[in-house]
């Protein structure tokens, strides 16, 4: 089974990388497990937002998954900061 054109193991690895990149850019301290979760959920959330806006997904493959995971994780960190205030 594949997620956005990548396998489950690759989705976990790429999600972790996307979450880690978002953590560095957003200057937060989450940890490895949360980076993986943020990257994977971030990609899913951003894809859902793009579909809802009738834009569609950014593409298929690991680079598209990394980009959507990164942007989605940044959005999730930003929303989390808004809620915590």
C-alpha cells in the first residue's frame, strides 16, 4: 500500500524529515516522534486543504510528499502556537 506515491516506510522517513525541517524553520523543539507525526499528518492536512480549495495535490512521489509534509507541519506548528496563547 502506498501513501501519495511512496510506501509506508518511506512515508515515515520522509514525514520525519519534513517534520524536522519544519521544526528548525519554525524554531520549535518537538523530538523525533513528534517530527514524524507532524510530517505525516501535515502532508495529509495540506493535501485535504488543497483538495477543498479545488487545487489538488502538489504531485506524487517523495519530493512532493516532503514538500507537502513540510508545509503542512509548519501550518500545524503555527496553529498549535495560536491555540496555546
